[in-house]
C-alpha cells in the first residue's frame, strides 16, 4: 500500500486547480534542466546532450520496467522498446526456448487463460485471510507468535478499512458533484460562459466548478479533465473494495497456483495490461524517444525498454516480483526499474534469492523508496535494500523524491527517507511524461524518481559497459548534487534536517556530474 497517502492528498491538489509547480513543469520539464544554470532541481539532461554527450557513442542498454504494464503502441515509446531477437511474433511457439511463448516485448505474470488481473488485494489482507483460516482450524495457539501477528494485522486491517471508508465517502461526494455538474452543463462544448452560469450547491460542486474552469482555461480536453478529477475516487474504490476485501482473490485468472513457488512459467505476453498509466509514465521518463517532435524526451537515448507486468492495482506478489527479476536478468537487462513496494513480504526469501541472482549477472536494481513520508530505516518497506544478513546490496540503489525547488523545500513532501536505507534523491514531483494512448501528463511519486535514476544508469552503462553494477551505483551516489542547507523533512511542516542525515549520499542525482565522474574513474583505470 505504498501509494495511498500521496494519492489522497494529490486529489485535493488536482481538484482545486493547477499549482505553480505544475505550471512550471508543464512549460519546462524542469527535471531535465540544470541546477546551477536554471536554478531548478533538475539533473542537467538537456545540457549534457547539447555538450558532454555530443558525438559520443552510447551503446544500447536494456532497462527492464517491472510495473503494471506499458503502452507499447505509444508514439514516443514504440521505437525504444526491447524486442526479443529470438522470438517470432504471434506464432504461438517458444522460438528462443526460454520457456515463454511469444514474449516479444517482455512478459506478464498477471494474465492467463482467465483474463488479466487489474485489481488485487494488499499483502496485509492476504496474510489476514491466511492466518484467520489457521485460527479457525485451531492451528494457532493462544499467546503464540502467530497469534500476536494475527492480532497485529487484524487491528491494522480494521483501521485501514475505517480510514478508507471515510475517504471513499468523501470521494463519492466528489464524484456525485462531478456527475451533477456535467449533467447540468453538458460534456460537449463546455466553455467559460456555461461554467460561469452554473449555480453550485454545496462545497463539492463549488470545487468541481472551479476545477473545470481551470481545465477550460488551460485548454484541457474535458474527457481528460474528468478522468484526472476522478483518479482519487478510482484509487480509493480499489483500496476499499479490492485491496482490503478479504473475499476477493483474482489469482484464478492467471491459471497459476501461487503456492507452487518453484514454477516460473505462467502468465502470457499481454504486457500492456488493463491500466498501463503508471508503467507507461515510468518508461517515458527513462527512454521516451528524444528530439522526435513529440511530447517529451526521455533521459537515456540508448535505453531499450523491456516490459514486465507484475504489479497490479494492489500489492504485488513476491513470487511474481522474483520471477520478473529473473526473467529480466536472463533476457539481457542490465538495469531494472522497480517503482513499487509494500509493508508485508511473507516470501521475501524468494525475492532475496532473485536479487542475489541479479548481482551474479551484474544487473543494477533501482527501487523507489515509497510515498508515505516515513523513515524506512524504522518502518517496514519491501522489497528491502538489505540482504537477509543485514548487509546493504551493492547493486541496489534506493531512491527518494526531490522537488524543483533549491531551498528548504527541496524534498517532495510525500517521499520516504532513511539514513541507512535511502541512497540518493531524484526529481519526482510533478514530472511530465508519457501516458497511454500517446498522451502525456504529470505524475508525482518516488515511482517517478526511480526511473530518473534508471535513465542515468542506462547512460553510464552505455558509455562504459566495463563498469560493474556496484560501480555505477557508487558513481551515481558520489556525483550527487550536494545541498548542505537544512531541508524540511517530508511529512513535517517545519522540522528540518540535512540531506546527509536522511540519505546515504546527502544529495540529488545529476547526469552531467555522473558522466564526468565515470570519465574520471575509467581514465584512472
């Protein structure tokens, strides 16, 4: 349930109109700019391609995006997709013998003979179902470790249901107000005069009126504006009626027995999935085709996106994550982006084994730290950047989110942090990138910060393929833009600390500095 807190708060931002930060990112794609020249917290992408990278060879690097799916037909992505060289499309044969039939662009571990999984439960819900059944069968002894655990997750589940039910009521009121407004003024030919003439009844109708006035002013299509407005309702509906629903289990759609942990061959090649918004945005940040006159530019001109669908609307299964990592490694990925996370991981040993496997094959793992403005040195957050023995993975880089501001508000207010857990921060607030249907929009989250780093890693690995994954990680951290003044701690209104106190590097990533440091290290060898 990594995204809950931010999604609910961002809905209110959306409902009252566009913020200054949104206007800024709409006009400038601020995260591509230079912190010194432009006085914004970008990573110097534009500057690098205009100078430092001019006339230099960038070898292709496969970047696996483990996510909810990617729109492989997007105008800005279809030219930068990884295409399995050993697979003949649509012949229903496993041509390359890797066990996966027609895996041309990647693989989905969330679809099968019964259809495609969109919503799934939270891991806490699954654990509650599992341990409640054991209790019912008399297999949990009173006062035992299992009984204590069951009581813990039962209380947390009840608290979540109560809180989300309250939020759902609020979102339902907003949805009702939206329906009333659009029914009254009409969805066609909506203009300022029609909006001005509308007489709202109640606070939510006033909010809706103001929102659409802003949308029309900014020349936003009404269908897109309505979709944006109702994102919060859809998210909360998913949380309450699917994520927290103990009676819901969509796994039969896949046709896989989840308990068969040693079976990696399940799913199919439908890599887009029912809702590819999140994964498409992530993929665009990394690799959207540069300088094609469309939408926006990705960070890594040499990246080739491998799509691995393992993250539903809900919590990902450990088995799916482990198998997605192994698929990526076995099929040539050198960087894996993982913009997901959860609070419980009952089969974390499976994920740990896959992470070790990636290390043995020299693959860099980039992971989003989460959006609960918490210290994840203390709070549970999986998958973890530490091996079971407590040692930090050398080929894993954990990413918090920064904003466009170079002042005390440098960090995004939703970002998780941690002196031991979070390695570095990267732009993640109001990021403009690709969306399904060859569209573009802003999203915020550490989910957006991680692919910024994955893009940087792809550039470094394309310039210097001899550098190992741990070396690339170290270069990105050591070259981070250091900001030594106190910053507001995410989740706090006024409490401040330094970046060095809540991350390992004490900085924000920078592509130019990373390339210069890589040049120096390679020349020194």
